């Protein structure tokens, strides 16, 4: 069996990180710093239980972002419904 070799995540360049679609998506939420805090905690402790504070902060930020997005879509929908009436 021939195995594919993948580059080590430690060998990634800054350009690789900038092109990461997940990082780009999280950056648009305003929660990137909290996401990085979770990653740093996990790298240090390698145990989710030790990172619950960081995980909860990131979760709260993402929830707030999602709720704001829903509210914005709802407001846009109401505006477009009024203009078509």
C-alpha cells in the first residue's frame, strides 16, 4: 500500500494561513481572536476540558454574529416586502 504524504501543518506558510477558507470565514465574523485563543489553548493543553472558557467565549461570539445576521436578513426581507406591496 502506498501512502500519500501530506505536508506537516507546522510547515505552512503565512500565505497558506491567509488562503484558508475557514480562517477567512471566521475573520468576517469578528471572532477570529477568540478562535485563535481556542487554538492556542488546545495546542498548549491538548485537552478540551482545560479550554472551556475560551471555547465558550468563541461560541458566544459566533452566536451573537449569527443572531445579528438573522436579524439583518429579517430586516432586509421586511424592507423588500414593503417595497413590493
